[in-house]
């Protein structure tokens, strides 16, 4: 059974940084592209980043230049570094197996507030 477990969320002030972690199990992680998606209060899921199994990386325009995705195949882990956080980054963040977030973990909450 596939499992994705996110951690690292928190409450931060605008401009601060944070790293989210997603531990994966139950599938061949090293061969799988991985995604981060988020859901702001009252909104639908928003794709924010993808990292391929051979490190092709893409970002949504809303986070490009501020967020950095990476992976460690030896640890079955994918990371998302969030920097220069804005209030509009407040959301539940999920790692996922697909761009739409249909297969995702339980999420970790990031709240950006002054």
C-alpha cells in the first residue's frame, strides 16, 4: 500500500523560510515523479511543483524563484523549501503521486501571518 507522510509545517511571519518533508513508501520511489500541491482555505487543489525521477523540475508561476523542490532517493523522501513566504502561501501542503493530487498524503499546514 502506498503511503505519503508530510511534515514540517508551521506558523510563520511573512518573509520567513520553511522546509517541508514527505516520506514515501509502498512504491518504487526512485522511478516515480513526485509533486507538491496545496489547498488554501476555501480553494481547490493547486499544483505547485514537480520533480521527475531524473530530476526534471518544474514550478508554478506563483512559487517560482521562492520554492525549491528536491529529493533523496536513498531516503524515499521529497522536500519542498519555501522561502520569502507570503500570506497567500497559507495552505495545506500535500505531496502527491500526480499533478492533480488525487493520490496524496494527509498534508501539513503552513500558515503565514504577521
